[in-house]
C-alpha cells in the first residue's frame, strides 16, 4: 500500500543572533506564518547547527503515520515554497509593527 501526503508542517529555526528575540514572540510568529501560508502549521524550533547561522532554516516535517500504523514519508515540498517561507520569516517584524502582526 502506497500512501502519499504533502508536507503540512514546518519547523522554523531562527538565525543564532535572533533566537532570543524570536523565542520572545514565538506564538505571534507562528500565527503570522500560519495566516500567511494557509493550510500549513509552523513551530519555532530551538537553535541547532543547521544551515547558515544568519538565515532562517525551514525544515519540513517529512514523516507521518499511516492508517496501517506504519510510518511514511511525505512528498517533498517544492523549493520555491521553502524560499517563500524563509522570505516571510525575514519580513516578520520582531518589534511588533501592526502591518506585520499576525
């Protein structure tokens, strides 16, 4: 049995220098992304040594449990979607300007 599903959830890892600021507004940041990309869920992850320390890392959650109890891999997201999410992360105002609020 082959089961396919698109990635619906992403973990966002902030740049090292911004990790405390993003953690302070974590809920607003996750809501902002969820409102910008309807149908997807976002969670801010802790700092980890992945990617560029100066860029947001967008990590797709690629596995899901099937109806048969086995674990399956999602269809990988398109590269353009990952870039759009990373760009939206950069545009988010950590200081809370209304035009960028969730």
